[in-house]
């Protein structure tokens, strides 16, 4: 007897990590033959509840020249994950944006 697996996919429309994961979840769902529960979330809401400082830290990464190494690592990490997902990741101007109205 095969065991049923419940799959839930939590996603935020503004998240590049959602984009990368989405490329992997569709083949996985097809392979397992199981339905997936799509769970939209607002990552900003999680940040608000857990650590509001993430906003200023992220903003500083893009605007403060002292954070160049952090930004370089962020961009490399993003490129590495995009490569793993076999997609191109180009951040639009103004990213990150609020996904509240998405």
C-alpha cells in the first residue's frame, strides 16, 4: 500500500525564491501524482511578526556601499539558485516590492 503525501506550497508573488521553487514543485507534483495545496502568504507579514529589522537591513544592502560584500553574495546566491532551477533571474527596478495587492 502506498502512503499518501500531503503537499503544501507556501508562496509570495513578489519572492524570487517562490519563482525558483515553483520550477521544482510542478515536476514533483507530477511525479508523485499528488495534489498540492497552494498557500499564498505575505512574506512581509511574516517579517512584521518575526523581525521588522529585516527591512532596514535589506535596504542598507542595496544603498550602503559598506554592504557591497553582502550585496555581492546576495546576487551570487540568487544566480546560483536560478541556475539550479534552470531559469533566468533579473530583478526588476524597485525590487523588492509589496505583494499585498498581487
